C-alpha cells in the first residue's frame, strides 16, 4: 500500500509540475481605417483580416506562444480590456471566399444579411481554434483573437487597447524528447516563432550538441553512385551528406505502405542523427508521395481533394497525419504544421534527366555567370474584373518591406533591376517572358493562370533547350522559377514545373502548387501570395541560402495563421500550405546578389586546445553577416557548428575541449558568399591575418602568376567540387601552369607560417 501511495504521489507531483498557465499581454494603438468596395476595414499593425465568408472582416492577432517542455495546450482564455469606442458608424466589409487562379469568377457578392441586421456584438467569441504544434521538439500553442467588437446594426466599433491571453497546459500525450534538436539554427528559429522566446531557456537540450550528419538523399539503388559527386560537392561546403537507396529503406522500415516506411526512416534519421534536409531523388512512382486531404468552402460550394501531393509529409515529423485511419491524411487536428526539415524533390525518371539536374545544381553554385544576380523578372497576369484583380498587385508585395495584411516581410531590394511584364500594362505574353529569361535573370516570379501542363503562357512542348538556349549556365545563369498558379507543380503527373528542371537549360529549381493556387480578389492578401512573400523574406531577411530550407521557413512563419478564424473552416490557406512544393535539389543555394568573399575573424587567436571558438564574419565594409554557418571539422567528423547572429558573431561550443591539428578545418558558408575553408592548425593560425597575395591574369587559360610572401607558402588548388587538383610549395612571385585542368572556377588556398588566404580564379 505504501508503494502504491508513493507512485501516486510522484504522479500527482508530475501532473502539478506540467499543469501550468502561460500568460501574454498584447497592446493595440489607434487603428487605421481603409475602404474596399464601399465598405470599411479596421486594421491594426500585425493583425490579419479574416472572417467566415459573408461575415464582417475583422483584424485578428495571431497567438504563437512557446509551451513549457513536455506540455501541450488544453485551454485558452482571452481577456480584453481598456476599450476605446471609435467615432462614427462603420459598415465593415463582408469577407469574400478565396478563389482559385483557375476559376476566378465571383458568382455572387457574399453577405450574411441576418448577421448585419444583428444588435449583438460580433464576434460572439473573441478567439479562435487552439492547437498545439511542435518544432524540433519545442511545443507551441497557436490561436488567434480579435481586439475589435462590432455591432452591425448600429455600426458601432470599439476595440481593446489591452488583451491578456492565458494558455492552460497539461502533460503532453506524446514524448517529444527524441525530436528535441536545438543545434544549428533550430534554437534561433524557435525563438523567432515564439512571442515569448525566453521560455526556451527552460528547455533541457539533448546530450549531443552536433548530429551525425546534415543532408539525406533518398534514391533508387540504380542511381546511388550517380550522387557520388553530389556528396563531395556538399561535403566540401560543410554539409555531411549520405545517400541511401529506397529499396533498403522499404525492406527494413516499418509502415503500412511505402510512403509511411520512407517517412518512418526519415524520422529515425532525424531523431538519431539530427538531419536538417532531405533530397528525394526521383520522380513518382520511383519515390512515393502522400496525398493530403483538404476542403475549401468557396462561394457556397465545397471544393475537396483527398490526394494533394504534399512532400511536407516527409518534413513534418510529429504524429501520423492520420490518427483515425480514415484515409484522409492531414485533416484538422491530425496535421503537423511545423516542419522539422527542409524538403525537395528532384523529379527525374532516367539518367539523362538526373545528369541535367546535377550539372545545373553544381554549375549554378560553383561557376555562376557574374553580373546578373540583381536582375529579377516579374510576370503578372490579369486575374479578375470586378473588382479588378491583377497578378502584379501581388508580385509588388515581394519587393521591399511590407506590413500589408497583418504580417511584415522584407523582400527583394527595391534598387534591383526589375523586368516587369504585367498584362494590364500591355507587355505580357509567354513569348515576352521567355525572351526576358533568355537575357539573364536572378529569379523569375509569376502570378497568374496555370494547369498541369500550362503556366506563364507556355505548354509542355514549349519547355525545350532550344526555347531557353540563352539560359545555359554559360551565356546566362540557370534560374529559379516561383509561381502562384494552379496545379503546374503536380509532380504526381508529368507537370510543367518539373519539366523546367529536367531539361539541360533553364531552371535549376522551381516552386509551385500541386493543386489549386488561391487568392482573395480585389485585395492584396491571399493564401498563395502569403507563402510567396514569406519565401522571399526567408531569403532576404532571414538570409537562408538553401532553397528547401527557405520554403521550410516560409511555412513555419505562415503556420500560426492556418487555423485562424475564417481560415481553418474554409481551408484555402491550409490548401496552399499543403500543396506548395519545391522541385529541385533541397540544398541548392540561390544567388540573390553578386558573390563575395566573407571575412572570417577569430575573436581570440585559437590555441592548440580550445573549449570553444568565437568567430566574427563580416563583409568588406566591416558589417556583420547574419546566419552564416560556421562548422568545425576534424577530417570528416564535425566537432561543432554555430550560426552567426545579427552582428556576425557565432560561438562554437564543444562537448569537450577540441585539439586543433592539421586535419582541423573551419568551413564557413552563407547567403551570396563563396564558401570559405580555413585550416585551423595552430601553427598556421598564429595571427588572424590574410596573406597579401594576388592572381593574374584572372580569368586565365591555366597559366597564371601568383604573388606570394617571401617566406615559403603551402599552395593548394581545389576545383568547385572541393577536390584537390594541385599542391605545391613556393615563395615570392610564382607561375603556375595548370593548362590540363578543365574549364571552370577554382580556389587557391595559400598558407604561410602566420597567415592564410583563399582566392578564386576562372580557367577559360
């Protein structure tokens, strides 16, 4: 009996410890009032307009609160106070259903006349659905509330200047401890998502500070050896990479079908090795996919799909996505909205297509055509007449800083060189877009109509090497293509976006919808453009280089809105959240500006044995560079990794002191920068100074001169894959003859007794 009481006591203590209440106070200042179609809209900074179709559109504040470790959210209380009544009478805009790009015709103007005649305060409940989501093992409570109260019959509007949200928690039903990886930038990502980032300090990290590897490639057995060069390429950039054949996974992993077996294997590799990205190497049916369920109520009609191709099934690793086993994957309450991993799919069906993709991936990153990375093409089509809706009004939100519609994004710099092909201006056609792309571009953004075999004025037969002969990686760079159109990204079929990546020219990667793209007519908010804006913010604000990780960031930033009132019932944002996929290599880094060499400085001169390593990464103007990955290796073993903060500072913390040897290298990578590899042998890093060396001519035919210090220097020449092609010792003015090397970009590392420097040259 005493033993039973003791167990009961500990259970009660555990329940008490886990049952906590989180509280957050929000403040609201004087709102702005805008007008749309003869109605009013009340707008607060940081609040998104939403409602059920036909009901008054209100501003909603998202709730994204980090939960104590080991808990889940069970109840929400919203206390509104300190109300202010606005002068005058208001007729708030009836929220209209989202429309698809494929069928943008409004059948009727939706307005709930009964509600608009009501004398009761609206909304009847100030807050929306409460859900618990997990990101890399960190729990979050998501919800939304409106500070506005509206009496439709009188037009009275009042708003709370203060709102206190209380989240009640209980012990989590599922143990998330094996998914708790706060290494790399995961901790920073969790803090950016949280409105109470200080909560992360209470989390207990797992024993290892560094996972086993970073990038997993899954492909059919016949293609495994074709990825050998891929592995070398990314290993030289500090990403530990493994290739595993699908046949082995299917034969060893558990699951009811091949998609579940593959997902369970990915979960295993994430939990045990802390992987960050997965590259699915193959088209359907070679690499299986999971079809998600979503239902959208649009203009009184239900639009339902039970098979939305969604590779986020392999990136969002919590739960099963189908708890009730009813063959509807991704129903509300069974979803996982926060991806642990970046995901991409290389949609090849044969060796030639794979070779094309790999060549474009390597060439684009290692040997880019300089001088055109500030060129951007915007292609916007006419969408709808009454009210007037054009793709251009959405695309312009990708440029500069915008706080439209309740969230802030920092996109493409305004001083970039834009080619605007907008239908309402009379300069839009598929031919004009193709011609512009053939003149070179950093990125192509499209907003308009599409289908499986049609996008941007092109059909499948238009996607040929001859049609895009200028985009060959030599005359002009391969490019990225992102569209909000419908179904053109349906990789379960032979879709047009994957064709762009399969041919030898044109796209190195594409982003698009496997089913409908959705927009809100007459406004500048819509599900598709929401995710598009957040993708550009991931690149230009968060400075995330990898394409698949930028898409992951876009979905994380959008996740708190998916269940907002007016969203989760109708499902349009959820639909686009599911069906936006990346076709191409998950780890390919888009150039968003001209490549440069970052300066890597050590706060303290490294000695032979170090407990930690403080690094500062700057540009030539001395400005700190954000989100640069600093990884320390001993041979192929990673000893530590950290990401720079806003000031360019990073600290590598090791599980135990590290002894620096001749095989210890620091690899520094980041957005728009040439990768830097610095040997950390303490005998060659006594001073943190760069050798005063120069190469000329550059470019050259393989014979060039290099000016060296008068002391003996170790010279190592590596190709764009990180492979050593020449090694010698010299001093003073030296001529190297390397005519036998193939054309391309090379890196020369010069090490003297006191300094080290890396330069690049091009062999023509």
